[in-house]
C-alpha cells in the first residue's frame, strides 16, 4: 500500500466517523449530515435555512462537538455591530497603544445562529472572513485559525424580524440545505431518547482540528478529469443564459461546486470525481445564489423556483461519459 493509499484510507475512515457521530444525535438526517461534512472537507461554509425548532443549530453544534477544535457561537441580533463579530482595537493605557481584541469569529468552527436577524451591515462583517480567512481592523490584517468554517442558520425571510441575506453574502456559502421536519418514527424516537438526556452532551470528539486540516489538504488532491471540469463550466454558463434567471452563478460558484464534488468523491472512498458527484451537489451549491425572474421584470430569490430551473438545466446538459 502506497502512502497516498494510506492517506486516502485515513480520510475515508475519519469522514465516516465524523458522519456517524453527527448522525447519532440527528436521527433521520443522513443527507443533511453528508452535505455538512462535504462542505467542511471542501473548506467551505454552510447555510442552513428552515423554520425554528427543526434542528438547524443542533446540526451545527453537533458537527462542532465532533471536532476537537475551537468553537464559537454568535447569536445574531438586530442591534449587533460588525465589531461584535470581528473584534475591535482597544486602547491600552499601560502600553499607550491600541491592542486588538479578537471577536468570536476567531475560531475553527463559527456557528452563526439566525444570521439574517442581523442588519446587512453586520452581516457584511463576515464577507472578508469567509473569503480571505482574515480580518482587517484599523489597517492591520489578522489571520483566522486554520481550518476555518462558518455554519450559519437562518429563518425563512418571510418571518418577522429577518433581513434578506445580500447576494454577496449568499455567494460565499458553498452550499445551502434545509433540515425539514422529521418523519413520524424519527420524531417518536426523539421524544423517547431526549426526554431526560441530551445526546449532544454525551458526544465525544472523533477528529481533531489538525486531522481536519489534513483531510482538507487531501481532498484538494482528488483528481478531476478535464471533461468533468467542462461539465461544471457548462452548468454554470447555462444559469447565465437561461431566460428564467435574472442573475446566474458566479465563477466562485463553479469553483465551489468543483471543490464540493472532490470532497464528495473522497468521502465515498474515491480518488477521482465522477459526473454524479457534480450532479448530486448542483442544487445544493447553485440554487441559493440564483436570482429568478426576467431580466426586465421583478427579481426573486425563491429557492424552490431556483431548484426547479436547475433541474431543467441538468436535464438539458449531458454529463460526460467515460470520466
């Protein structure tokens, strides 16, 4: 067995342990857990949207607990300021100089709870953090920990007290998922198992931050055939030319889809990407970025409508064969 084979096996085992640990707390949500782990290993950020009480924050907290790493939670509120997220320079009278006090964004896992309850100005404080992994305050740049990922939850935009996420903010999230209501049996098991004991409190870490950092590096080495890359580009370009889409996806979205497909392949135990890896993640990665509506008419960011249009595009563009 070569060193690369050993590393791939370790990645596969650790990814499986991570998914199993999170699934032990979130019953019946295997698909949501798979996407969350995929985004983590792809070095991206995840947006979880749904009504209150269906497990959005639990998913983020469970994945964070399964990692032995630094975790901070930010409860977004309408009165929050950007400095409450990134940190602020404070004058130290003893040293007669300003000293930077890091904000809660300085962690390996940042849980942004109800991100769309904060104003767009405060939400924008995360733009530099999520894209460049750094914070700039008073002309000084401060690097964020490695690995660094944001798991943000938001309530549906039509609910009271919410602000729509700016398009630039949505574009920085690699994928978006919805938790959905549990089925009857899963909800019954939850009532029986969580009446007195919180399974999250008993969860032990299964991977370290250093292991996750190594896994992310290994995912980057997953092979992607030129034909699969062309498939990604064709799907992205189709969103920019479709009559029902006012604003298509950015080149960043194409890169996110490729990285997520590589992570999906690694989790499946493969060292190469197949078209199905791309196809299975298309809606998760692209839909939340699209602005639906004619270029001359009223725009909408309906996720359901965006998903429907993406399914049409996927049906019209043939996947490469022999990749």
